[in-house]
C-alpha cells in the first residue's frame, strides 16, 4: 500500500540511527507535582539515586545513546529543577544529572518509549520546559479534554507542537482506520487502541505533507467524526466522538489540588460555578490550603489548568503615606472698663516691695489707721509686687463693661481721673495671641497585591449606648467602641505595566468635649480616593483648608456706636482659627524574587 511505503520512508528518515536514542527531555507541571519525562526511541532500563550537598538527582538510562543537541542546560529554574547536565557515561548508558533546589522524595516510572520522574513541586506554578526550544517557550496547557472531544488545539500550543513532535507525510487512498493507527503507533512509539466501531472506518482521500504526527492524527480522526483520549498510563484510545463524551460523563475523578498563594476558599468559590450540575463538587480544606475536586475527568483537567492560571505569586506593594494637620489660632481682644467712685472711697497702690495694708497672719500686728477714721487699727503687713485696687466706699456712681473684660490680658493700663468728689477709674486691657499646632503622621504598610491592609495609631474610645427604658432596674448597658487616631486603609492592585491602582482611605480623628447631654463628640478629617500611580510616584490625595473667624463687640449702649470715639466704650474680641489638612501617598512595587 502507498500508505505503508510512505510510513516506512518516514520511519527511516526520522530514526536514522539506534532506536534507543534520547530524543527529548521535558519538565512540566502535573497538578501540585513536577514531572520530568525522558523520551527515548526504544527499550531502556533506568537506574536512579539522590545525592546531597548540593542536592542532585542522578538518572542513568541503560540501553540509550546521547542524541540531545547539548550536554548542559543552565538556568532552567522551574519546578524545583535548577539545571540539567547530560553525558554518555558508558557506551550504552546516558547519565542525566538534575540539580535541585533541595532533596525531595521522588518516583520513577517507565512506559513504552518514556521514563517519568515525579516529585512534589517545592516552588510556585511554572510553565513547561523542554530541550526542544519550541516546547520550552509554551505555557502549561492540558489538551486531554480537547482531544476527547476532537476539538482543535490552541494555536500557540499547535505552533510549538509542529516543531516539537516528529513530522510525518502520509497519503491514504483506501485504508482502514486500524491500518492508519498501526502506522502512527509504530512511527511515534506510542500505544494506540481503537474501538471496534472506529477500527473499521474507511479512510480515503487523505494527503498530509510534513506535519507533526499528533496534528496529522487529529486531522484524520476529526474528518471521520472520531476523537482520541489519553489514559493516565499514556495509552491513546480512539473512538467515536459521542462515545467519548458519554464515557467522560460516566467517569468521575477526584483530585486534590494544592493552592500555594491564593486562598483555597476563594478558588473553590470560583470553581464551584464550573462544576457539572448535580454531579461535580468542589470543597476547600483550610488545613493545607487545598481544594478537593470531584467531577468528570475533562472538567477536572480544565479546573487544574484554571488553578495554574489563578494561583500565581503576586507582587507586594509598600505604601508610604504622610498626613499633615496644621491648626493655627489667632486671638485679638481689646477693651476698656470704667468705674466711677466716690473719691475718698477707693485708692490704687502699685506695690514694688512696698508695705501696704494687706492682712498677713505671719507678720506681727501693728497699729495703723487703715480705714481713714483717724483711729489706729490693728493690721498685718506683707511685701507684694501686685497692683492692689481698693474700690470700697459709701457709694458707687457707675460701672461700665465690668462683665465683659479681656481674659488673661497681656497688657493692662489703669488710669484715674478726679471730678470733684468722684474719681473715674479706667482699665485698658489688650491681648493678642497666636497658637500653632503642627501634627505630622507618616504611616507605612506593606501588603500583597489585591489585598486590604489597615494600620492605626490611636485608641479605641468606649461609647455608652442608652437603651430604651434605661432608667428602669432591668435596663442593660451596651458599650460600643470607636477607633480614633491616625488610621490608614489601603487596597492596591499592580497593573500589567507596573502601575499601582490604589484605593485608599486616610483619617485623623480625635475627641472633643460636647454638649452636657452628649458628653463628647468626634472630630474627623478623612480623605478617601482611588487613583493610578507609577511605581515610586507621590501624589497629594487630599488638601483641605478650613478658616473660621468669630468677632464680637460689647460696650456701653449708645456710646459704643460713636464714630472713632466708640472704640473707647466697647470691648472687641476677634478669634480666627485656620486648619490645614494635607495627605500624601507613595506606593512602591516589590516584585517577587525569581525562584532558584
């Protein structure tokens, strides 16, 4: 037959040498494990052992010859494998040395034309690698479900497979599917088992030129409404598409998948939407941060691929914030207080170490005329630097602005003018003060991408909540707590171009005495926003200036309103309060270190 002659030609062109040549070495993820596959062209016997300091896995392939394009592959850096070295150790033995990140327990299995080494993946999820350059660049893909349904392979994977797999040229004018599968099985060195109905399908009008063998086989089967499925042992089963779908629906697979970086609960919640209704199940286990998936094999394989895409090592973001709060208070007060007295009813003494008539029980008594009646009285004396004003007497003629004086004046001038039998005392008082309060807080926090973080420097203030019927004996008292101080809440997201999308809330809060029936009130300055920043860029997310001016005048009715002279008969108070709030934020992206 034409097909057999073409297959024989292709076999001779491909192998060309010993059937036990080592063709390819692959490192690929298998759930939570790393799988190393050695593809050979014939029967071999593997021998293996582990060395320490540094950890190395030694695999001697007996009955093989070295046919790789290189003897050393550096900087593999995935799945716990650092590098690979190979050599023709003996004429019939190829030695493969895998340098590992640490010593691991491993399993070695041999199948037709392949040797598989599996061990627990000690690092994060990774993409497949191969000694064939095209496969090394392909991301992890699981095609078992696509092959089961006969669907086309993803374009990226198909492009790589065209260079990675042995290429074949075949033509069929009249052949059975059994003959076609036998030729492909012999060419690729794999086991292919056809279903009885599929084996008798006639193949006509097929002409394929220089294509990878699995791409050619998929095209031939698809044209005949057939599909193929790979078992766990590596055997390819060919059957009608409807039979494959029915078999997949009847089969149930349970797999435990370890989650490295994401939360098992969040991943399980996402995958629960993809399970087969009334059949599939996804359960999270917090003890090992794993999920247990039970469903059809194709669905489980699809979930495994999704988990590898979701469970990624994410960058971290360090947030530096600065909260500046400036409080300025300016006070100006000026007023004049008048007191009209009977002249002999008062006096003023400025005592600078002078003796004045102030009773002092610690001094010996002396006889002095203290009340002006001409009769000596017993009194005590002490030394003082204070201004003493005695406004005692028989009558008070007038008192103006007495109840609205300047509090704690910085300047006080006292004058006295005599009008016949009366004296007019004037107290000129003035005050000007400036107060500045500058509060600066610089909280910083580091958080993983897409996670929330909160930092607080302050206190929790208890608040008593009055319940209905609080005056009764059976009333209960509830206490709530309010956080006060400097509070920073952030949730960053690192974009593909290394920018930071930042949702941020910055707060400065405190207590202030309120009304008598309330107790106290909370003062808060809050800035909330979402902004996009470059790595290391500083932005002002909040700026608020509050200015409050209060002015009051009080004085003698009528006289205080006289132009120009009215200021002599009134007390003026002016209070200005300015508050400035500025919030600055700077994010820094911390990329994860590459695994060794």
